[in-house]
């Protein structure tokens, strides 16, 4: 599959710091410069962004083979011509997993699985942000504080397919709306009238969607793109936290205590990864991860992963 250079963020910084090579893996066609450049613009990092789309180089006939069969869960994605298509979630996820497994160890500074709705682990030898796992951790953290959570999915069928077992203990309502469609977003808000916080649970939702929903509902709105951007920032930033924009002062002070490696461990632990999975991505031993993890918990002054995630979310970093 072709790799596409999407965007060099902050090129003026090149002389001061080496660019971090980040590979974005999307469900549909690449490039998705509209999505990626929006996320990168919020990061004060020097990044060379590359992309692979799971549908790249496939013929129309081959793409049709990925349409959902009866009873198969679906996921919506964007084609090169700008149109949307619904694909078989398990079969396109398997194709994406094969792409990620083919990367060489440390080939990229970071791999980003640029899709919510892919409920699986990705075997990766590079540090990896899994958008779905990051969103799950955020939603569970918010719900565990007693808030009633409203989740907006892109497709109606995805409402029934929402599969986050831990949410069964909390007050969660799911509905659907299409990104950029003010009418369907307005209708979704009727379903979520009793919710305290609204989650736009797809990277296809834009800042404009977030602003519209926030203004119409008067409630906090969590945007998937911001969650993914926050995870990228945590994994790649070598700067002191005090130099990073929009970070809560108390969280910033604690984050300054962490080494660059501990920041990476913090982000991956916040996604819910096991010590073994973190070790595989960072190329270190599980025992070393355990030591870093203990240091993170101590320096961030928390006693559980749930408390760590809540701290990260409340600081606006995810």
C-alpha cells in the first residue's frame, strides 16, 4: 500500500528539533488531509505525517467485497471521491491489523489507528494510538463520575452495536447523527436531553459539529478528534508540560515530573493497555513498564488507572 506524505507541521521548527514520523492508518481511502491537518494544527510539535488507507489500491470490485454481509456490523468511512461507504467492521479491521503488523519495529515514532468503532487490539511494534480505545477510556471515566453520558454514533445500526461492556454499570444513552448534518444532530439532541455530557464518537465529526451541539444543548461536548490529538501530544511531546497550550495548571505541574518515557506509558495505560501490550509497543520489558507505571501513578498522585484517566480528561488533555 502506498504511503502518502500528508503534512509537515510547524516546518519552521525543523532546525531546532527532528520531525517525528507519524503513520495514520484509516479505514477508507487516503489521504484524509482535512482530518489530519485539523488535529496536527492543535499540536505544538514538529511532525511528518504519513498515511495508509485500508482501501488504497483496491479496485471498485475489491472494495465491494468489504460491504457488510447480512448480520455483520458495519462502519462508515470516506472514499477518495468524498462519498461515504459502509464496510464490514470485522473484515476491514482484519485488513487494518495486517497493515499495522507489517510495519517494522520503530519504523515510525507513532502509529495512529484513525477510526473509532474498531473493537480489537492491534499488534504493533511501534507506539500506537488506537482511537477507539482512547474514546472508550474517556467515556468510561466520565460515566464513572456519575454523569449521564450521551453518545452520538455516525450510523443508526452502530447504536445497537456499541460494545463497551463496562458501560453497563452507568447511565449511558446512544443515538445517531451524520457529521455535518445539522438536522440529524439536532434530532439526536432530543434523544439525549437528559444527559449531562455528550460524546461525538467518531473522528468524522468536526469542530463545527462540536460547536453546534454545544451551543444547541448548553452541555459539554467531547470530540473524538481532540481525544486522539491529546493522545498524540502525550506520546510525542518532549517539552515541559508548562510550555504546552490549554493544559490545566495542576495537571501541568504533575506532568512536568514525568520523563518522556513515562509520558508514553501514561498515554498507553490511559487507553487501557496491559503492561505486556505497552512493552511490545515501546520495545521494553513488561517489568520496565511496571516500574514506569508505578512512577507515573506516584508522580501524578493517583492510586488507580480510573483516577489517572479522569485526571487526564478533566485537564482537557484528552
